[in-house]
């Protein structure tokens, strides 16, 4: 699939909120997403089709030399086409440019496709957060990729 990875911007907010509603049981609002747009402490990348359609996104907050991936989402009809893979790859390049020591994330314990994607990019399980997710309640596996 032909796509481009760009910095998410205010022009993406309506589509980002719509994607949140399609992908998550407790979606972020447009206002919450606005606070995640790229700045000194955030990376927020969008995957767009050639026509500008939002295909997916990934967000990361940084604190000192640590990166925390907040969300990864791909439109259901565009899954399994390498979009999440490209987004994670681009985000890890940004993490390296920021000279982060590590990047970490939480993933639902039973989300095998996501766990496999993160393992492919060098993330390893480092902990478990009991009952971390709601709707439905589920444990989260804490996964980290060390860059230094």
C-alpha cells in the first residue's frame, strides 16, 4: 500500500478522533489528542494514503531520555498491510534522533498480533500491570526496547 508518514497536525484531529472511536473501547477525545500533537515532549505520527486519508497513527510522550508510546491505531479495513509496522519503525527512528535510552508501552495481554509486532521491533516483556485496561478489564504487558 502506498502511504506516507507525517507529523500529525490539527488538520488530522477529526479523523484521529473518529479512528479512536473505531479502535478503542475508551477512545480519546479531540481535545485529548490535541495535547499529544508534536512538540518538545511528544512525537505523533500519522500514516496517510496518497489522497490524504488517515490510515493510522502512533503517539509517544518523552520525559528526559525516556519514551512512552501512548497509542498505536490502524483503521480496521487497512490492517495487515504494514501500516503499524511503518509507524513503529518511523517512531523508533525519531526516538533514536532524540537520543532516548528506551521506549516502553503497554499492550493488552491477549493482543497477540500487537505483541508480535512489538517483538519484531525489538520490544521485550519487562512487567505486568494487573487489571490495567477497562472495557473489558484485562492485564497489560509492559514491553520495552532499550536503545542505549
